[in-house]
């Protein structure tokens, strides 16, 4: 019997025979099911191909139905062939109504009972020895030297308790001679009576109810065959109805299904017709669209739409009114696929936000764009030869592509940034770096040359790169054996597995990715599988495949400070390096110049600067003064043959070590801050993370976490047991204390009150810790009361300590769960939701304990009160402590695109390309996006009022309209959404579907564009986030509990909602997103006052212009004009009060712009201060210095020369 989720598979009953006997039907041979429609046949096959079936006999899981059926048939054939037929009836009689619950114990029992017991008709072996022949007259003894096969005829003598053995009459098959033998002279074939065959036979012939204490019962088929009595004993009759009979079960469709309206109230709903198809769903249920004013809001736009089948049955049932249908609760039986449920955009999904660049990256990108545009102009002005012209054309195209990419203020490679941040924070303890927030990480990665020149290096940025590089090569010094190894190219202490050159010659599609974002933690055990670790469903190939650039740039863009820094660094390097190294470097440079001439960069020269290999510098942890940037080039050179890495690595080589500049560490240092934009840094860092995923450092840490998790789980079980025993002791002591106190109460009123309370004495954590005056007096008189009171107090203190320890264990288990990031779920359009603080990271905002024991409400409240009192100081710190503070939304995976969208990553990415192209051409649409955001906020307020608003699609950005029209055939008018080809209305003025049948006619991409406008997530490279608690509440309201995917996502979101909201609130408070600082608030107030002054001046100027147009009062207008310009003759406006009192329009606007710039600087200083305040406390505690300063460096022994 094949099982599905540990239950017997039910089959679809055959439909009614059609009147036309020539009708073609669809037949499943293995199950004998047949269908009239191909959709039903295909749906059933999809069900059978799910890998959730179990072979009942072998117990093998994760099989599809056909594999499980084949496995069972194979085992059944083995039993039929090998298991003795003569034993079966006797074993079944022994097993009938047997109450041994564990299967292994039952198998042992059967084996021990029947091992030395034989039955008539059973084939056995007669052992060599003396055999008495009954046919001989003298009963002579016959001796045989070998085993002979025989058959049991009957039992001659049964064994008794006095030790007499059982005797059998056997027939020897060789000569058909009969003999009487004892048990010790015969035996069975070892292959025919084994515990495995017994276990298989039991699973095949027996069944058992799911209730506790249920007996084993022979299935009806075998009970009839072997004449086994089936009447239940009186004490087991309660299990008769719940015990499976082993017969084939069919889905019951004749009975009416029950739908729960309210807890305890049900209504009957007839089943849907088996011959109905999906195209007919919802034809009867069509809300009135033409009579909008008469239709109530809740009826036309409910919070959640119901499946059409349920809606039609509700409408056809008079007993169900509108209020009852509103309280209808979804059940597993009625949950439907999300895309088959109706939708509208009146109650739209909250729009997630795009990841924007930090201010330092935006300003530096604009600086780079300006430089690239100047270079493009210089290309146009130059007149070169044909060869130079071709090179300049290629360089010009690269510059144009870079201008297009850097003009956007959005982070292009969000996925690489997230993967790197998660990896470093999850494995921060083994990487010797303290945790940091994602906001600080992004800002630090955007550290530019201006900040480096003015403020110096960013410690967070340096520590991030140094911790990653330190994990690639160990700090142990090479031994003599390793130095004399034959393979000179081998790097001693390399802790990563390099990808195989043979298996990665063919480039891998950028769309290839794992189903979960946590691939970087999962790892791979083989070189061939290493590349699957990287999340590659972004469109990095669109940019990385374009080989870059900037080889012809000279030092015109360099500042004097930069040139001076390079000269000083060269001088320092000359002073620090040994003379022998200088000589070696001269020789190496002379011999290898010709070899490196083929490259358009100096990367290979600078990574081995002055003859010192980069891995030697890395082993010695020499990171200062541009050395870690040179080491970075060396690490990238190890994998420059990988097709997915090569475009990025070539770009990094050309930017950090151009041929137009000296090949020195100082050059690489300054080029890193000047030429590498933030997206290129993300890509480069992600390459190093990919290499470390399968490295020995991470693998060892994962193994240690698994071992530690096992210990913590065992401790958690022990603490639960200890908690229960302590709680019992506390309750017994509490009962005794209450009884004694009630008996010795002074007043009868108090005694009655205590007696009523003593009937159900309950532990009170706050009142049970200290005695009242009456209890104090009683304890002085009654020693027993005092002793019991102390016992209760000690038990309560112990319970409180156990709870604290258990919470700490839960936190540790959450942090140690570092193998993979857990996916929360998917919505109706297959977008994936990620909460990265769910596991693997330090727990800052509480843990949900699913395994906690049930406690009384009073005790829970008291515990919460005590926790609040104890944790007041900690909460003040945690209010501004967070790591991510965002709920991330990612587009569909490649598998979902292939199966549900009938598309691929590349085809889906065409929308992103079209959108970005149009957005670059229409840059002024950014203001429209802000208006759209305001409109979304206003629409949310209107929804709360239950008012139908008319849609306004004029505010949608033109890039989205262009891409949706070109790729998805959607036309957005001012009020409606049409099909651009047929001109049929899809969404009406109120945001509702024109007809319900459109659910089946819309493609998945069309529905995604309609529901997620103006920023649909079309593939895995699209990432957006929620960062406000109100957005989480709106998202939970929008998710439909009747949908298959959204019901699961809603359940998971509710589980982590408190932690998500706490983290978001901490982030918003730390970044002053809701409440500005006092200085910022004052500046905003001054800007508002100046705006009022500007409005007044504009209105007065309008009036004066109207006066100028009147010829009758020209003189008066001149006088007013003179009065208007008179303040300019006074002293310059320098304060806010002067500007508000007599400042003209020019002065006021100038001061307002200055204040806006000042406000922006304040906000930038706030972000900058957070990054500069960060220190690597973990490295300081462990090494007394940061990683950048060589904290991880091995302290070698002092040489003899040093001692002298």
C-alpha cells in the first residue's frame, strides 16, 4: 500500500460512462483510473509525480507514486517467493489483535516464537546423522553425511514442560522415505525465515489504527484467505472504525463537504462536478461592474477573495447570509492555487522599496560620469588613423555603457551585496570580525577618494576585505618539506578549493541559481558542484560581459594629494624592503616584462611587487599601505579562467593597475578608491565569498556548529524535564501552603476567601516571593508553614533560572543554525520573501519557542513583568541595535519561471533591460515616482475608509508603460488597463477585473505587471524590501489565506512578525528615520519658514506684474518697483531673521538652498559617524589589534641575532 504523507493513497472514482462510447478517454495504467478531460488527467499525473510518497514496506520516502509502487511490488514478489507458505496462517493468527506497539519488538517476538516451531507442509533440511526409517523391519540406523531436503508431514509428539522435545514426521524428498525426527535434527533455509522477511510480511498483511494502544489487525484480504477470525474483543472494539482494512479507497464525492463558518458552526457545500473544467470556473460569480454606485465596497472589493467554487456554493445556499460568508474560515480542503483566485488593485499590495546607493556613492558616481562624458567628447574631437579610430570607438562605447550604468542611483547588484553581508555576519566568529549592519556595510563599500583623502581609511571597509583574505591562506609559515615541493606553483596553506579548469570551460548561464538565497552557507562537496553555490540569477552578465575600460586614462584627473601620496608610498617601500629583494625584483622585471606585454594592465606585476609573492604577504598578514589591494589582485588571478568571473576580474585588473600609471601598491590603493564603484566592489567581494564557501575554514565551523547544536538540544530536553519536576514540586508546596494558611486564618471572612482560593491554588510569581504580614506571623508560630514556604520560594527561583537558561539555549541554537538561510515563502506571483535575521545571526530581538511547555496565563504574565523589570537596561540598548531591519522580496526563481511562467531568466530579463533603457532616456521621471509613492500612501488611507477611488494611471513612469506595452501587450490609459492588441478592458476605472474569465486568459507576466505596477519583480535579479512595521501589517492583510502559497507565507510571517517589527523599529530609531534630531528638526523648521516667505514674495510679485500691465497706473508701478528693490541697497542678508523681515526673493531662495545643503550634510554626517564609530572588537579582544594591523599574524620566535 503506497502512502502519501503517511496516509493511504485514495484514488479517483471512475466518472459516468459517456453516452457516446467512441469518446476518447485518458487512462493511467498503474492505478486503473480514467478521465474524460486532459486537464484532469494531467493534474492527476502531476499529483502522482510529487516526491512525497512512501513505500510502506521498505519505508523509503521522497518517491513519486510510481517509484513507490514499483518498490512495493518488488518486495511483495520477494515475500511470495521466499517466505514459507505454511507459516503464514499461523503467524497471522498469532499477530491478530496483538498489542505490541513497536514493530521491531513484534518482529523479534515472532522470530523467537516460530524459530524452532515447524508446521505441516513446510520444506526443511534434515541434518546429517542418525535417521530412523519407519519402513525397515529392524528399525536399523541410517547414517548420512550431507543435509537432505524434506517436508513436514505432521507433528507426532508435542514438547511438554518436562523437557520432552517435539517430534515431527518428515518425508525425505530424495527417496520419499518417512522418518521421525526431533527439533534439533531439522532446520529451515536461512534465506526463507529472516527478520527482514518477517517485517516485510507484517507490513504487507497487517494494519493498525493511529490511536494510542491500538492492536495489530490482519487486513481483510488476508483474513479471508487464511480464515482468520475478525471479530474484535470487547475491550478493543473502539479501534474497529479507525483501523485501515487494506482495501482500495476512493475519494468520496457523493457526500457533501463541510465548510466551517465559525468555530463550531458548519455548513454543507456540494462538491464540484468532476467533469467541469477550469475554463468554466467563476462564470456565475461575477460581481456587478456596471452598477458600481449600488454595490457596497466590502462586497465589490473584499479583503480576501474566496475561491469561485466556494463562492458559488455559498450563493446557492440560502442558509448563508452575507455576515456568515464574511466570517468563513479557510480549510486545507478548500485552499486553491493562488492564481485561480480573483484579484483587484483597489486594495493593492504595499509597494516595496528599491535599494538606493548611499550618498557618498551617488556623489562619486556623478564625478565618474562627468569624467567619462569628458572622455567621450575628447574621442569625438580627436582625428585618428583607422586602427586608432577602431580602438577609440570601442573605448567610447565602453564609456557610454559606464555612463548609463553609473547614472542610476539604485544598487545594481543587490544579490551580491546581500550574499556577502550574510556570509561575513553568519561566520563572523571564525572570520574574527565583529558584526555590522547592512546599512553600514553599504556605506563603507562606497568609501571614495575624497573621503579617503580627507578622513583617511575606513576601518570597517578594511576589516571586511582583510577578514575575507585572511581566510583564503593560513598564517602558518611553510615548512622545509613544503618549500622543496615539486609543484612550484602550489601555494602553501591555501584553504580554498579552486574550481576545476576542465569542468568550467563552458560559461554557465547567469540565470542559474539555487531555490534559496542561502546557497552560500550550504556549500558543495565536489569541485563540479562548487559553482552552484553562487546565487547567479542576477543580470550581472549584462554588465560583467562588457569588458571595461579606462586603460587610456592618464593622470589628468589625479589631485596633487594623490600624486604626493604615491611618491611618499614609493619612498616608504624602498626603505622597508631588503636590498636582496630589490636585486631579485630587478631581475624578475627584466625577464618578465616581455611576458606581461600582452596584457593591458600591470596587475600581474604589482601583485608580486618587488619580487615578494602576494601569498607571502597574505601569510604574513601585511595589509597596510595598499598591500591588501595587491593581495586581492593575486587572489583574483587564481580564478581568472572561470568564465563567470573573468569579465569582472579583467575590469578590476584594468582599473586597479592601469598601464598608464606606475605599478606600485600606492597606485593600486588610490585607484581602488577612485575608479572602483560600489557595484564593482560588491561583485569582487562576492567572488571571494564564493571561494570561501567550500573552504576548510567554513566547513570546519559548520561541523563544530552541528556538534554544538546536538549538545544544546540535549540540554534543552534535560531542562524541560527538570522544569516539569520542579514545577510539580512548587505546585505541591503551594497547595500545602494555601491549605495551612486557610486553616489558621484569624477571621472567618478571610478563611472563606482562602478556602475558595485553596480549591484551586495557583502559583503567583510576584506574591509568592515575599511574605505578607499575616504570613510572617504564621511562619513564626508554625515551622511547617515556614519550611513549605521556603521550599516553594526555592522552586520558583529555580523555575525562573531554568526559563532563562532555556531562552539562552534557544538563542544559541538559532545562531548555530548557519548552514542555510530559511525562505519564509512565496506569494501568489512566486515572489520569494527573506528574513535574514531568522537564523544564523546573533539574536537581538527575542526567540520564538515552539517547544515550550504549556504554562498558565497568570505565570506567563508574571514572567513577562519580571522580564521587563530585569531587562529595562538591556532594552535601552536593544532599541537601537539591529543588523538588517528589512524584509526582502525577491523575484521568481528560474525553476518557477520555467514551470509557471513558461519563460527563462534571459527572456524575463528583457523587461529590466527595456525599463532601464527607457529610464535612462527619461531621467526626469524620478519626480513622477515620488508622486506615485505619495499616491500609494493616500490610497491606503482611502482603503481604510472603505471608499472606492478611481484609478489614475497617469502617474505611472513612462519606462514601465513602454516596457509593459512592448513585452506584455498592456496599454495603460489614464483610468483603465487595456490589451494593446484587442483593446479589451482588463482593469476598469475602479481597479477591478472587467470579467472573472480574465483570470484564465491573463498570462503570468501580464498579471505580475498589473498587480505589481510600476516595479514588477520579473526574475531573481530583482530585489526590493519593506522597512516599516505598517508595511508588514498591510502585507499580512493583503496575503490571501485561501491561496496555497500565500497561506503558508502568511503563517510564517505571523511567526516572525514580532522579531521583524522589533528590528525595523530599532533600525528606524537608530537612523532617525521617523524623528529627526534636534539640529535637523531646527533646520527643517527654518526651511519651512523661508518657504512661506518665498510664497508671499511670489504672490506680491504676481500682483505687481498685474499692475505693470495697467497703463493708467504706470507711475505707481514704478514707485512700487523702486520700493521692491530698495532693500538691495541695505547691507547683505546674513541671518534668518533678516531674510524673513526684508530679504528679497533671490536672498531668501539662496538662504533656503544653503539650509537644504546643510540639512543634507547633517544627514550624511550621521551615516558617516555610525561607520566611523565601528571597531572590530572581536579582533581587538583576541589579538589586541585589528586585522588590518596584522592582528591575525603568527608571532614567530625571536632569532639569535635579534637577542644580540
